[in-house]
C-alpha cells in the first residue's frame, strides 16, 4: 500500500496543477469581495483533483484486492461522489439552496444505508439507549452538517486541507493503536490525496478547493467517523473529538447567526478562524496554530477515549471546552464593524 499512497499524492498534485492552468485560462477564478478572506483573484475548484484521485484509488485498490469490496465502501464512494458532483455544478452554475440540500440528504441516505445507520446502541453512564429511527435521523443530520460546516470552514489558505490530513492520519493511527490495522487504508488514501492538493493550497494558496472539494471532504469525513463507530463506539467519539475545531467554530457561529435571524446559507466572515486571520494578518499563522492545537490537545483526548481510558462524554467536554473558549475569544458569529458604522 505504500506505493498506492505515494501515487495518490503524486496524482493529486499533478491533477491540481493541470486544473489550475485550466482555471486560469478559462477564468474560473475566486474574485475577492467584502466577504472574502483573500485579496487577489485565485483559481478555484481544485478540490476536483482530490475527488478524482480518491475515487480512482479506491476503485483500483478494490479491483486489485488491496481493499475489501464491501457495500459500505461503495455506498460511501457513491454518496460522496454525488456531493462532489453537486458542488462542481454549483461552482460553475449556482444551484438554489433547497435543491443542494435535497441532494445532500439523498447522498447521506445512500451512505447510511451502506453503513447500516448510526452505530448502536448509545451508552450514557450506566444506561444504554437504542436509537432506532432516531439514530438514522441523527446520522443524516450529522452527515449533512459535516458536509456544510466543512464548506463554511474552507475560508483561509490550507486550513481545510490540513484539517483533513490531520483527522484521517490521526484516525488511522487510532485504528493501529486499538489493533484494527485492516481499517487504516481508506483514511490514509484520503490523507495522501489531500496532501497532494496541499502542495498547491498551503499559504499563500495558488488554488482554492471549491465546493466540490470541501463538500466531498466534509461528508467523507463524517462517513469515516460513522464507519469507525461500527468498529468501536469509542472510535466514533474519538473521530468527533478530532474534528472538534471545525465542529465547535462552525456550530457556535451558526448558533449566534440563527439567534439574530440571519440567513445561515449566506456567505460571511464571522468564524473564529477568519477573525483570527484578520487579527494576526496571516493565514499561515492561524492554519499552523490550529494544526498545533489538533496535535497537542485534540489527539491526546481522542487517544484516551479510543483506548477507553476516558469516558466519551467526559472526553468531548474536556476536548471542546477550550475550543469554545477560543471561539468566544475570537468573537465567532459576531458581525464585523465596518468603517461606515465606525464613522457614523
């Protein structure tokens, strides 16, 4: 599999470079506006390279029996590809929010059918709860929310790419630690595919991911988290801890916007990471700081939960509390004060 991982990185880096040339010549550019975090027109849609490389790698490794051919693998691939297709079309010809959302729920349903729903039962203290239909609803909402929050969090150079690499590499490490090495391949294939894109996306980014890439990564990471839960319930919670920075920032920002009655699907620059990048005048500092936080704080918390040294609920509370504190400190969800408002 080492050769496979290397080929994934090389293929994605090559395809991203080719797409960048196409985007420049075809004027497929992200032009800065008042809600952007960049200042120069930049090619977009490069996440397509991740999608093509990952899908191709999974199909080929399955054909050559390096990966088992299972219903859950094919449904994950099908659902995530549907999301990427919707995002690709939306990048070129905007689709109304309700039709996008319908497509997202259809994709999530396909994935959950393959996985068998949400991992059951749910243990809380000394009690155990069978979620049944509620579990399917929670699973659908989790997939769709992860898909959209990943799009929301793809707003500064390298952040969404490094987050995906961290979560998948850390998730694969946890599989190894708990003795489930046979499940490491899928997240590692994704990690190396995204690493190939990061070569072009690391600050200062030469190309952006676009909705096709961010939506694909969001629902794929949700799928991998649920898949981990069927291996071990503790692994599901460990993956959710690993995704903590994105989940907390996006969720807290969304809550504050909802309370003000704003249209949550409209673009904005209110996330904590966006406010931090403006405060420090650097995408690189914020992106690398979040990577450091993931490595130093979230991975140890996830490890303790995965190895059953810490209760899952306690682990999430411990892991998320400082993240919420940072979101509040950086004014996540608070509207920007414009110059006109300052001078009025």
